[in-house]
C-alpha cells in the first residue's frame, strides 16, 4: 500500500496532528488511535490506527506549522498515541511528518514500542543531537508483555531496536513505564539495557477519578504501587543511566518532567541493588 492511501479517520472531529502539551512542547499524532492497544493506557487512544490525514497533507500541515511556531519548539511523536503503530509500515505517515520536521531543523522526540522506527534510521541520523528516540518497555517477561502490550512487538525485538539505534549513533532511551509491582523486574531491566541508553522509570498511572486498576488478574492500588516504586527507587536510584519520575496524583499524574533526585551510590557493584559491571 502506498504512503497516504490508507483509510483516513472519519467522524472523530480531528483536524490537526499538533496539540500543545505545555509551553512550546507539542504532541504530534499522525494517527488518531493506537493499534498496540496497551491495556494499562489511560489516554483513551486504543483502537485501529487510522491516519488523521493523507501523507501529502501531513507534509504540508507540518511545514506550515513549523514555519509559524517558535524556533525552540520541541515536537513529541508518540506522547499520546504511538509514533509507529503497526500500520505505519505501510502508511508512512510518521516518516512524512519527520521529513518536514527534520528539514526545518526542529527538535524531535520519538516515543514508540514499534520496531518500524528502524526503517527511518537513514532519516533520523540526519537530525543528530536534535533527535531523541525513546523505546517503551515495562517488563522482560514476554508472557506478561503479550497480555499487557497486546499489539506491540516483543520485548526482545524492542531491546534489539535499542541496540540498533545506538549503533547508528542516535540518542536513545528506554521508557520503563508503567513500572508495575511484581511485573517490572527493575534489576533485570537495568542489566538488559546498554548503559549508553537512559532508562526512565515511572509508576503505573490510574487516571482521573480512580485509584485502582486490574491487570493480569491482580488489583493494583495507587498507594501500594507508590510504596513499591519507592522501594525500587531506594534500591536502584543510584544507577547512573536511570531516571525516576516523581509520583504525583491527577490531574497531571506522574508528570514526566518531574523527577526524583539521583540517589547516592551506597551499594557496591555486584551485590543486590548494585550496578552490573560491563
């Protein structure tokens, strides 16, 4: 299927792929919904990934938007709906938007579980330090992952993508979110990720109006999750390539820009809670 020929979204009242997050930080969502269908998602975007507009229209809209936006704007692809849903391999809508953003020398952060990002390495390397790719992975347990991130690639495939992106010289991080007690093995995840990639941990979020969620046959409550998350932070918060989001309630639950301080390294390497030597 050629770029831009997939069926456009209809009846959702969506006319722009740009949405202000805060300040001059913009969410860019070429697709209205996300076909990865992660069961813990609280953005309400799970579904068929229909493009909001055709690829050629997205190029023009991006060109016009960037021309009028402040030069220090930061564009986040995947903030609310994954930048690389499965349909992107055929649709090419994200690539079309990226071509315009990078041609304008804009700062771009890509957040994805999709391995189709590797298709665009040739384009991303042109952006140099202005491009940051964050690959999301909450656990290495493939059975749990298949039930949580229903339509997304395996954990092994995502870790391989991280290594490939690092090998291409890109700035790469791992979004270990949501951090889920009994599901996210913090130590194993740290050991599995190349130290050149920052790992950002953030606790399970519940959304406005509730403080519990049922996942994998277990009930999770916000106070319990926060206590377990604090234990993990106390054990691993000293690891150099980790960053820990500060737990906070709605309406800006677990705001990604609010981080806990780096802990002092008071645990030797090679013992539980210490950094694995490489």
